[in-house]
């Protein structure tokens, strides 16, 4: 398994927790491991070399520390409790998770912190930790740590109960903030809607969920559900963060798509072919041919709209649902949308010639907003908008 | 943003303890502001719940304040960076909240004052980065730290440079401490420590009436120590260009490139990771070309005196119109060497990979092109090309049309474009900024029985991603079910049979080769290539520097020598084939032998005659070839008027009419030569999917001595395919059918190779191919998309 080149440092994948240990600053022996699950994962030698980062100086208390040394990654959150009752007037401890050096560990940081806070509160209330460490047998602690390791590795969540207190730990993926949702974008589920546990989500999200079908865009959903559009945007953004939905461009017959190099995958991967055929079929009884689907995708290029393509290849006769075809292609990255951006050029001589239309208020287009968005804002059809823009000689289109 | 370093530290640790000798920038945070910040977040109306046991005391979550490192004292950092001896000479990585420290602690012998007993000293040059910086960025910084350490070790050994510099630094520290204690003798201890730690010169500093501005020790050091100045320039060059060129102790030249930053030269926000560059270089083919991102003269000037002469030659002969193969011939280098040099140039953000500019190229606006009305590029473009408007120009590329069509001013918008030469410059400019993307046409043979998912064994091939979906059914389109959202995907342990889902961005050819057993179909050549390839990404990025160390240069020289021999060998072997090759062409080419072909013919015979003088001839042959290829490019740029007849002319395109024969002759040689090289050197062959072993491209590309019969070629089609083919009227023409079968057999109709590649490898003209595609359009599906190798270097969403 070690030879597996898939797990290299920086591969960005999550790995299991290899070990959990609690270490403390012993009044006479210095830094030492009180309890470790599994036993001897971190040897005494290794611990001694890194102890200086695990029981650090005062300024680094209560900081999330991650140190990558000697092939493993150690996450900790060092804590100090000042109290006269302890030897040296303070009790230092740090609960550490150990992962492989290649694994991503950002998502475990809040977990370490919360677990430490939990131990801290128990220590403050009943000296739970220090009692165990002085008696030398840390059965309860070991049991707790073993449970955390097993449950987090297998189910990514864990409920701990010690005495009368309970705490819940769960791993939450750390993603970058999703970009703001635009009105013309279409949310589409990446999971089945039936797998949704309705009571996990807030009321507004529950209200809009039935209308997320891969074809309604955000402002249409807002209109259909009678929910304020900014709330819909916020809900969708939240769903995007959790990877439940993704955003795709709105389907229009005047839209242009272009094949990507990934399209070749459709010719090889039987799994992809099967999914594609099932997804794009008009009815489940009559499945389309992969070659026809491929021909449809291959026909998508700059300058040819979905309408042109449908006229040419007649997807109805091939049992292909072209909307689903496009949706599948976008989701799988086989095709990408080609947007049209109007830009107003501000050259004076051109504006004088174009003034015969004498429009009272000419809008300028900066090239940041695509046609879809403009249509959505203005409530115009794409054809209408394009017609007015074509008439304006100052406007050029950039297609990308 | 996150590619920039936050800080650079220089720490030593020896028998006298550890010390932070220098840091840059050294403006440390103001304590007052720090506390204000902590309180400032709180709502003044909120109840301060200090009794809450769990939240007390508030932990610090960020160590970056206004883009500067904050919250660490120098003492603390020096203890952190002075690692134990066991951790020396390996990577040191520590993350504290949102700051990541990376360095390479170097242990080196150190001459203590008089007695020449070598004590060991540990030095650590540490970079502070934002924790969000990607792993490959961290790796580059680590590499830089390692190299700085090595350079210092060398200089210490050579002339005790480090000892001297450390003396200066320590003296400065002591001086300032002494001064401080004098000034602050009346004040309390805490204040003193504070000012010592945060050795001020603070921009946001409050003028808190300390009479003399306490001189920062670091400020003094910067004035006195050349090493400190080096580190400062390292920091500043990293933050500005990403390319570091410093001479340590005016002796050791340290060149380093942070590709993530350096590639932002024309595109802000474009982050290209070295891994991407490596992947791109693996896909490099002889027909690709390079486009310099900087002025060639400036580039030549920036190369140090001991730079590789091969590189200089390459840059001198560079043109965006030339393919790498042409360049290799003109510079008299082996193709592998040209590939390596290209790799260097791309890594150092001096060049990018393109398909050589020619009139048949189809460009569209790149999807990631960031063009809006206020874009600085608009101004730049207007300055570079007076009279042209960038936005209008990009508007011209809204529809995919060959370049000659655009140059004709089809839209009328850029009527003043001023001919092909200027357009070529415009296109080059746009390509440099990744505003244009080239589209290629790929061909897929439409088998009536859609069995593309099957490999040779008849087993179904699954790419990794869909294989997982298929097995677990956890995430699929039709059976979206079973997956409870509140239970996130479990993390499997490493020992279990399941694997972590792989995010394969591009098509996983390697995976496939690993998964399915190709051993019996795969020519051994591929095997060896693979092993060579595996080594490739492992090459230390140090290798990418122009003049890193003697060892690297040595390596190049070595390969040069070996390749040189190979090259000669190849030429010799090719000679033996020479006559048959030429005769093959002349029969193909309507019998109109150009004078140039004759020239080659004669020449080849000549060589055959005088094997003893072979070496001289070899030298002349490439120059001859290069002449021809020059002509070719000229033709392509000049003979645009004749291209009008492109469609109407039935048998031969004007291009191949005017220059084709000569070029073809040349190309033939070139191709066989280069394929021969290909099998020996390490670049990938076209991936041959489920093609029987006899389909070795190397063999296939050599023109067969006796033309294969139609029957034998038709064997490549299955029975069903043959019936479909029989229904196509064009199949009656044996020539067409033969060409189709030939190309099909060689695996060109699998959507892997674009038309230009087929033209290059198979020596057919574009019009021939276009006619073929048109005639067999029922079985050949074409699609237009970008070349993945080139597109890799584009900013993608």
C-alpha cells in the first residue's frame, strides 16, 4: 500500500486518523504521552524530537498547531490551565491527532479544538484528566479516544458521553466559499432528492427544494415559490457549499456549447456511456444509441446553437431528450457553455453616426455581464435583447 | 495572493543557543493595535460572557494582520525554528492557525574562532506563508530554503562567509540591546522586553515619546550585512516577479523560479503549478511550437554567461511559426534536447506551448479570458498596435474561422489590420495573454456497434471515476438514492480494498494502462517509455533552472552527447531507407518531382556512396532540411491568395501544389527520423487503443516497401463496419478507401489526434483529409475542441 503513488504529499485527499494521543507536561518528567491509541504509534524517540511543538511555549497556547515531521502530521491544540492546585501551578495538556503526511487535515482542526475544549471543561469541573494521569491508568480516557478514532474514521461523526455530559463531534468538509449565486443560474442536484432528510434543512430551503429540477433558474424558483430572491440565492449558495447542488447555465435553444477534450471519455468509458444513455433517454423503454449522443455532442461548437443542432440531427427521432443531454454534458464536463458578452465601445466617431436612433438612454455594457444575465435582469428574451444590441453599432460581442 | 511570502526568517542554533538573526520584513505589530483588534470584533452591546467556561479565554485564530505576520515574538520563533538534530536536513513544516512555516534546517560544520575544531551549527531559513497556499507552492518554498541552505554551506566551507555574516548580525543585535537597556534603564522591565521584541520602525507606530527612535537591530543588519540584503532581495523578488536571481557573497548565483507567481507575468491570477507544467511537457509532441512570453533579446540578455549554449541557439532561432522539430533541425539539437529546453522555458514562464502559428489555425476567445472594458489589457493592446481595438479584435474571433479568413478582414472591423505579418503579431500577443485558444478538429470513427467501451479482451473499460459509481451506486444520475446526506461519505482506511475517489481532470491514460492488462498488446517500446516517464516528474525542480549547478549542466551535456550519437545513428539508418522513401513519394505525387526532392535524392545517394564521409554529410543534410522547412513556413504565410481555391481544387491543395512536394519529401525524412527518435527517447507515442501489436506506429509510419493490398487493410474493419462502408459511395474509390483504412488502422480515428497531427505524422495534406472526412462523413464524426496539452496552461474555471 505504501508503494501506491496515489497517496503523495499534496494529493489533497483526506486520510484516516492514524492515532490519537494525549500528552501533558509532567512536573518532573517533562513532556510525556499520557495515553495513546493505538499503543506505541508514536514512539518515545519521535515524541521527544517533536515535543517542543506539542507542548509549546506560552504564546502558542490555544492555537491550532499542525506539524509535519518524519512522515506524519500531528495536529494539536495545546492548552494550559493555571491553578495553584497543580504542581508548578499549571496543567499543560494537548490532545493530538496523527495522520499520514499526505493527508489533508484542515477539516479535523475544529474537531481537535472541540474535543480539547470538552476535556478542558471536564478537567475544570472534576479534574477528570489530571486524576487519570496521576493514577497512571487512563482507561476511561483511552476508551474515549478509541471511540473517537473509530467513529470518526468510519462514520465521520461521534457522540461522546462521560458521566452526565455529552458532546457531539462531526467532520465538516472545509471548502472555499462558493461564488455568489446569480439569478440566471440553474441549481441541479448532485444527489437524489429522495435522500434528503428534510428536517436537516431550514424552512426556506425546504420550500425551494421541490423546484430544483435542473431546469429552473434561480429567479424562476423565486417566482414559483414566492420566496424573496435574495433568500433563494442564499439557500442555493449554502447548498452549493455542502456539495448538494451545483450550478449550471440555463438551458436555451439559442445557447451555444462547445465540446471539451473530455468528450473522448464518452467513447471509452462504459460506465459513462451507460449513465449517459439512461439519463438522456426520452423514455426508459427506448434507449438512444451512444453514437447518436456522441454525434450530438460532437456537433456542439462555437457558432452553432442547440436549435441548429436539433434541426440538423432531430434528437426526438433518436429518442434523445436534448435538455437532459445538455445537462448531462455540462455536469460531466463533456461540453461547456459558450457565453456571449456584449461590450460597448466608446469611440466618439462611431457614436455620432449611430445617433440617428436617438435613444434617450443608451446602456453601456462593460463586458463583465453575459447575455443570459442581462436577459434575466431585464426580463427580455434573448432574441429581443440581441436584436436591440445588434442595432447599436457601438456594441461588439465577445463570445467565450 | 497566497503565493506571496509573508516573511523570511534566518535562525541559527549552535552551542550558544538559538537566535533569530534576521527577518524581513521586520515591522512587527503594535501591541495596542493587536489588543484593539481582539476587542474590536465584539459587539459593544453584547453581554461579555466571561463566565462561559468553554469559551474562556478567547483563543487566537489568525496570525495575519493587514497582510503581515503578527502575534509571534522573535524569541518564540527562534525556538520553534531551531529544530532538534534529528529533524535536520529534511523538510520542516509547521502550521500555526492560518500561517504555515516552511524551511529546510541545514546542519553544517562551523569554524569557531581560533581553534579549527569544527563545531556544528544549525541554520534554518524559514518562509512564512498563508496556510491556504497550495501544497505545490509550499514545496517550491521548501526547495528555495534548501538551496539557500546549501549555498550558505558552500560559502561557509569556501571562505567562512556565514561566520562573518553571523558575527555582524550578532554584533548589531548586541549593540541595539545595549542601547535599549541604556535608554530604558528607568522604565519597567516589561516595557523593555516589549521594545526589544518588537524592534520598532513601525509604520502604524504611535509616537510614544521614546526620545530616540530606537534603531531596529534588523535595520542595522540590513545596512551592514550582505547576507541580509540577499534575503531581502529574495523576499522582494518573490513578491514581485516570482523569479529570484541573487548572488550570495558575490559568488554563488542562486536562480529560483516560483512558477505560480512567475506565470502571472501577463495574466494576474493565473496560477500554473509545476505539476501542470510537467503534465503538459509529457504531452509535448514534435509538431508543437513555443511562443516566448518575453522579448527574445531581453531573455538572451538575462541568461547568465555560463548558460547553456544550446538554449541561446534555440532562442536566437526562435519563431512562433516554427515547430519544435523544425527548431531542433535548425539548431542542430536532438528533439529531446529541444523538449527539455522547452520545459525550462515554460517552467520559468519565458514561453508557453502553442501549435505553430499558421494560416489554417482556428482560434476562438479563450473561456477564461478576462476581458472587460476597463481591463488594462485594452490600453496595452492599443499601445502595442495603434489603430486596433482589442475588444473589436476579439469580436473577430467570435466564430471559429481559420486565420486567413480573419486576415482578409472578413468582419471589416479590423480592416486596418495591415496584412498577415501584423495579424500574426496580434495573434501572438493575444496568445501570450491567453486570450485566444486554438481549436482543433478531432475525428472519431463511428463504429456501427458502439463498442468503444470495450478493450481488446472484450472486457468493458471503465474509467476510475465511473467505475466507482458503478460499483457503489452511491452517486449516479439515474439511481440517485441510498445516500443519506446527513451521513457523509465514510473515510475508508487505507488498507481496505476501496480507494479514495480520484479526481481525474484529464483523461486517465495511465490509470487505464495500469488497470487493464495491456501487456500482450503493448509494444515493448511503450514499456520503456513509461519507466522513463515515471522518472520525469520526480526530477527536482532544481533541474529547471537555467544554470543551477554544474551537475545539471553536466546532465545536459551528457544527454547531448548521447543523443548526438543517436541522432547520427538514426540518420545513417534512415539513409538506407532513403531511396525507397523517395520513390514512394514520387509515385504518389503525380510524378512531378520538384528540384528540391531531387536534391535530396541525389544527396542521399551521395551519402550512400560515401559512407566514410558520412559525418560531414550528416551535417549538411540538416541544414538543407532546415532551408526547406523555412521555405515551407514562408509559403504558408505568403500563399494565402491561392487558398481561395481551397475548396474548388479537386486533387491537390494549392499549398501542397506550390511547395508541397518538396516539403513532403523533407517531411517524410523528418517524420521517420523523428519517430525513430521517438521510440528511443522519452516522449509519448500516440496512444494506441486496443490495436493489435503489429500496429506499432514506428513501423507503420515508414512507408512500406510494397504497398499493402486493400484486402489486408480492410481487415482492420469488423464485418459490420465493412457492410456500412460498402454502402457509402465513396468506398468505391479504392484510393480513398485505402487512405481511410490506413489511417484507421493506425488509430487516428479515435478522437485522440487532431487533423494537424495526422497531417504531420502521415504526410497528407489538409485538403486530402478534408475530402476524406467529407466523403466518409457517415462513419466519421468530427468534433472541435482544444488541444489538451496546450489548454493545460490556460486559466480554467
